[in-house]
C-alpha cells in the first residue's frame, strides 16, 4: 500500500480563507439598473407623484380676450378706446371678461397713458345672454364723474362685451333692475347698444 500524500497545512488554510471571503462579499453590478416601483420606499414614491401633479397644474389653460381702456388721442385731443389683451380661464363668458375690464389697467399700462372711466368698487353680478343680447347686471352705478366720462364708461363695457362670440348688443341693469344709459350723443337708451352707439370713441 502506497502512503497517502498529505497537503501542506499552509495551502489548506489559504483555500479556506478564500472560500470564507467569497461567501461574505456582496456582488458588484456592472452598471446602473432600473429600480421597480415596488422597490422604492413609499415616501419617495409619493414625493415623485406630487411633483408630477404640480407640474400639470402649472400648465393650466387660459384663453385670450379683449378689453377696452381709454387713451387720449394727441392728434384730436379727444379720448379713444384702446383694445388690450387679457387672459381668462375657459370657458370664456361675458361676465368673466367684464370682470377683467372692471379690474382696470395695470400700473405699466397707466404709465403708457391708458385709463378707465369705470368705478373700481363695482361688482359684476351676472351677464346672461338671450337672443345674442348680454345684460350686464352690476351692484352699483359704475359710471360717475363728468358726462363725457360716464359715456366713456358705458362705451368700454359695450365694446368689451361684444368682443365675446355670439354677442351683438348690450343691456344694463343694476341689482336686477333695467337701466337707461347714455349713448355717444348723451341721449338715454333702454334698447340694446352696440359699437355704433359710440362712434366718437371707436378705436382708430
């Protein structure tokens, strides 16, 4: 019988140490990997969802409308209406557009010579449309001051309201009661008014 060859003790110890080290080490990825949603902590998933929602909200829709302010015409030294663009949330309505008009010109627009003859403390109570005629119902008289400013105030509202699609004329009411209002020549009218009622302030 041949004698059995024994491995050196040093070699056996080295192999055992390598095996132990291999069992305790973590695997190394060769590159980045995409994590599944289930593998992401709940609080982080919620934060990502919230950020996306905020982004969608900030891209809200708006629609461009036209309102009319007043500016002195240096060539004739008389007042003229000037169309100005504004943004409102859809759907566009006469009530929304007239409310925007009642807010008045911005500081920058005032510096450019634009003004309004409409009292700033008047509230638009409604603006229903029937047979293409809008009735602007307000909380109080919005046209005060000299007669010419009163005419200009009503002209601003009429020109602004008929810019809304489907509106051809405007009536006025205060707290639900129909009013007679001045047209361009100063005479009082209870019939629907359009742009033709104020030829002296028609934009050039």
